[in-house]
C-alpha cells in the first residue's frame, strides 16, 4: 500500500462520519418534520456542507502525486477533515435542548459555523499550494477569487440577523460552488 492510500483511510473515516451525520440529520427531518424542524438556512447550508465533503474527497485525490510525506502535511489534511466534521456537527448536534429545532440552533451557532467555514478556505489555500505550483496555476486566478468569495459570504452570513439572508447567501454559494466544481474539477 502506498503512503497516500494509507493516509486516506483515516481521512475517509472522518469524512464519512461528517457525511453520515448530515444524511442522518436530513433523514430525521424527512421522517419527523414537526419534531425536528429545519428550514431555509439550515437546510441550504446542510446541502452546502454535504457538497463540500463530497468535493473534498474528489479533489484530495491530487495528493496521490506527492512523493514525500511529512507529519505536518498529514495534520493539514486531517484538520481539513476535522473542520468539515465540525460543520456537520454544528448543523446536526447531538443535543440542542436550549433551542427550538435545527434552524433556531443553527442561527444561534452561526458565528462558530461560519468561522469554521471561512477557516476551511484558509486551509484549502495551504492544501492547494502543497500540491505544487503546477496544480495551483492550473486552477487559475479564479481560485483565489473563490476563496475570497467564500470568506465574504461567511462574514455576511455570520452577521446576518435574518434566516432569509443566510439562506440566500447559502444558495448563492451552492450555485457558484457547483459551477466551479463542474468547470474545474469535472475530471480527475
């Protein structure tokens, strides 16, 4: 087994836990919508994080070309996966006794959620740079614009008081992110 295949196992487990948490939470919402209300902002950002988890698995495949691995690089990838899991946990917490449903909980924890969301793009800048100058150049100048847009959306969503605004920002992000994925990452 090559080094990257070995490292992917732990990353896959962490990412799988995050994806499972989101899918299980969405499933519970479908099964008992009155017991677990979650609308608008919560639902949209659940889809956004699920998309990012799936996309993370896809674009991390570029690490197969790295020949020499260091513990710091391993930690970088793990922290990226940890951050995605934390986003999933903030969307679907184990216990939210102090709030009235998923949407209320999400809106009250949005500062943490969007701080981690913005932080992911800082990790991504390092992640992309580590993959090499050719890989970084292949993404073009839009890559940096995308990272900046994600941070701006995170700041605006964290400051927004109304769920509608958080929902609209999430929809803008999902539309842009899907466009980016299909234009830049459609094939490995």
